[in-house]
C-alpha cells in the first residue's frame, strides 16, 4: 500500500511506535499535525523520528483550522488513515477522518467517547444493555442541588465531562454541598459529570474492537488507590489480574458488553469499572490505547505475541477483523504491576537517591518515567502529575504491596542535606533547563508549514 496517515501532536512514545508500524506494515508515511507551536518547540527534539524518513510533511494547525487542514490534505496528500495515539487526539482525529471520508470516522460514535454524559446516557438507553449508574450533567451549584434533591445521588462523584487522567475528580456525600461547589468553581465555565458513587474494587480492561464489532480483551488490571496529600482515590498504582481470578471473567464480559453497545468499531479501548454486590458498573471508557505505558505492558503480559500498537494501526488503516496475537498461558504466568511515585511538593528535582537500588530488585522490570535532576515536580493529584513511574513483576497483589512499599522507601527525591549541599544541588538542577534551551536555540524546529487561513 502507498499513501499517508495523519497523527496529531505525536511527541509521545506511543506515536513513534505507530509511525513505525504504519511504515513497516502498511508502507504509509506520516503527515504530522502540530496544534501548539510552543509545545512543538519544547518537545520535537526529544523524538528524532518526528523529523526522520517516515515523516512526509509537518504542519502547524491552529485552533479553527481543521477544515482548512482537511482541504490541504485532500489536495496535496493521499491520506489513508488518521491515528489517535492519546486522549486529546481522539476528537480532532475523528473529525478530520470524517472530513476526509475515511471509514474509521464513525460520526456520532467516536464523539461520544469525549462526552462522558452523552455516552453513559446512550448506554443506559440500549435495550437489555449494560448496567449504568445514575448520571447528570451539571454546570452550577443549583444543578447539583437539583440532582441531589432527586434522591438518586446519596453519594456521588464529580469530574470534568471531557476530562481524562483522573484530573479534577471529587467524591462527595449529599449533605456536603459546599465542597462540591468549590470543585465546580475551579472550572466555572465547564461542564461536569455528576454520577452515583459505586463502591468496590476498581479495575480497567484493555482491548480492541474490529470492523465487525468483535471485541478482544487483552488484559484486566486492578487499581490500588488511597487517600494521599488530601486527594481521595489517588492511584498509587495497579496490578494485572489473572484469568483464573474471580474478578477477571465478569470484568472482561462487562467490558465486551459496553463496547458492543456503544457501537464503536475499528478502535482500541480502555475501560474502567467498579464491582460491587450487584456486579460490574462502568466508570468510564475511552476509544484509544490505554495510557501510562500500559499498552507496552499488554504486549509483555502476552509474552510478546501481542503488539497493541500494530494491532491498533491495522484497524485504523483497514476494515479488518483479523484477531490480535494473544498468549493467555504467558499472561497467567506472572502479574505486572505499576508503581506511581507521589510528590507532596512542587519545584525542581534537585537530588535523586535509590535508582540503582530499585533497579537491583528482582521484581524490577522497567522505568516508565525515571526521575532525573532538573525535571519539574508537581504535587501529585492525578495520573498526570506523578513524580516517577515504574513496572514490577510480582506473584500476587500482596507481593505487589510489599514491593511497592520497598520501592517507595528506596527511592527518595530532594532529601534535605544541609544548607550548603542543598544550595549546590539547587543550582545544579537548573543546568538541564539551560542546556535544553540552548539546544533548542541551536536546533530550531524545521519543516513545519503553517496551514493557510483558507482551504
């Protein structure tokens, strides 16, 4: 096959894997669409593939220029696929695919996956469909009070209706309106999903749906959450679930039911659910690969038989019903767990201790994000603000908890060591920032053409 594919803002390891799969498996080069000039200048140099031989063109597509970009692509390129690699790319990719009349576009379906309320409302109306908890779309404190007055929300969760990464999520009882109103005030013009709180273990299911609506589950994992730094439900990490464990079968079956009822086709999916006395219930579902490097884990769990990136690209490019390569015997041999590093302070990483000791643990597998001097720290409040992240191989959930505690004891950032050493380390932390700025100045971004105002 000859032609091209389009990726938005592909300064991400997932995007690089997709660019390689497009070239290797389908003979397609990639047209890159950048949506933020400043982010492009900061990020492009970190990914040499973005100026490599598999890139046919790069464009700066500013807000409001999607239609003009589609016209340019129709005139000057032979686009066969648009491939979203992470959540912010899903909606623009779907809209661009529709403008280019590509089969993957699925107007009215993919858009729902960026509108939590619309998707849950749709699923609740499917005859004989999956169990869905009570939901309401709220914008103001009056909306919350009206919803609480309905009696459907004795305990509830508030989250941005288009959010991801567990950012800005709050848990409330019906008798504490003040705290809920304070959360709304952080995004006064936004839409919020208010949903009935479901108690019980929280899990996520990754997989792929094909052109015929056939669903393949790749993995089931269980979150490990706690209250930390004043944030309830913070993800400390997660661990995979064997097919022989009681939570695997119901979770996989429920995820299959939800994805089929959604009407999604030719897409990877990442679904989060809770299991209470009434069984599984949807938290949310995304039409994309699982984030946080878990797509890599899914391949590792199946002993290398599965490549989720190649599988996703295949379905974005073709109307395929080809099954993915799965090795459930390998999957059940071990558990893979992720451990998220928490930070209670913001600033720069000045000192890192314990990396070698952590890497020397027999359970250590790989770093997803190794902490480095000069990086910026945020107070950890969601999945997007971790201080570091790594994967371990363990025997069971209890073993995971033991290893997690050991890792957190070994890996220490910015340990106080006296005023003189602290001053020296503080100065050293700024060096990587200065080097990065100098490198960008000496190697300015090239080969990025602005999209003309008119198509």
